[in-house]
């Protein structure tokens, strides 16, 4: 199934848009992602988003994809990407952890001990509440400058005030997309963007200003956001997605310590057909093995090799 959009709509200079689609409705969040300069395309009833220059993943990133391997490879060819990382509806591959919360009795007692101490100690210093998209357009300037300085790359799009203002305009027009903030003296210390799909709320973005790290503002933010959202009548579950691959232990523990329930799910990595053919040769496998032996000091290279290994063990229809 293919999908129409204007040329250049992927938001990244030089990005390759899929062939023009016919009469298909895009995912509700596709326009929001593209308004931030991110590659985004709807295919096979799934929103696919760019990760770096070469990969695709889904939103939410633990969405169960029913598409076949052939469908995914066709998507990669159309988009000019080398790898798709996703959770398949059927098949096998590496196991990853996903984080959800379903209890309506969520409270301070459900937090890990140290996390709970930080929330109790510093919580009174923060004001936590819903933030309108009009407020977000102005309140995030300092936070996004800090974000861009730390992360660079795609995070710089957030620091572009005009682009962020346009994204907030898109967000305001997107049903069920909302923002929750954590403030100190009317200064935004962090925020969560979430999207409600039926009775499930999906975390879209969570960002913080490092100025407030000594006060553990992120702990207060996630706790109060979770408490507020799960307490609403229209919400039965909050989904914070799956762990990164390769995993980031600090991010995993952050969600676990906030009381989110862990469960295991299968991850699949599908490669562009030309890359798959190239890496399938015995010569390529030997080269990768030798590179892996010396990749210890280069974390980025080591992560890429782990993704390629995940593709090798992925088995989907």
C-alpha cells in the first residue's frame, strides 16, 4: 500500500520521499514529526520515522508491525534507508524490554526507593501541569537551546524558534496530542508530549533542561505526568515504548524506577535488499568479525555492529 504526499515533505534536505500514494490517510502524527524536520511516512498502517540518516523505526517504537519482510524492504528502497528496526507481530529476533503502566492505583509507593526520595524532597519546588501549545511555543526556548548544545544533530531542529513555533501550531491542530510540563518559578524545567489513541496514551517526546538536574526535575516530571494521566477516565494505559537497541541501561532504569511495568518483546531488524546481499557473503561476515574485535573503544561502531547482528538473527515471514 502506498501513500501520497508533496515532494520534500520528509523535512530533511535531500531526503527521499516514497512514491506518490493513492487515497490513503496518513497517521495523525506524521505531520507533527515532519514539522520538526524529521523523516516520517505512513506505510502498512504504521508510522515510520527516521533515526539518523540510515534507519527507520516505528511510532510508537513498540508498535506491532504486521508487514512482511518483502514489504519492509520495499519501504527501505522507496525511502533510501538501509535498515528498519521494529517489533514484528510474528517472527523471532533479539528480545527487548517494553514499558507500560496500567494500574489506576499508581502513587508514590510504587516508585523505586531512591527515585521516591528525590520526588518527595524536590517535588514541592516544582509546579506540574498541562501546558498549552501556545505556551510551549515560547516556554521551550532556553530548554531547547540546552538540548541542542548537548545532543546536536536532529536536536537542533528544536532550537530553531520559527520551526518549533510552526510545530506547536501543527500540534495544536492534532487531536489528542498534549503537553505536560514541570516548572520552577515559571521557567520550564522539562516536558512530556503524549498522544492518546483510544484508552492508551503514548509518550512522544520527553525533554529536560540540565540546569534542573540537581533537583531531579525529570523524576518529578515523569512521576507527576504519570499520576495525572493514568488518573483520567479516558486513560487505561500509558505506553513509554521499548528499550533502545542496543539498550541504554540508564534510560531503562529511569522508566523502571518510575514504576513502569517491564515485559519482553521481539525486535526485528530488516536490511535494504542490496545491503543484505552484500553482508550475506562469507567475505563480509569475516570482515565484520574482524572489525568487531577492534570496535570496543568506538561505541557508535559497536552499536552498528550489534544492529547488523540483530538483522542476521531476525526471522520474519
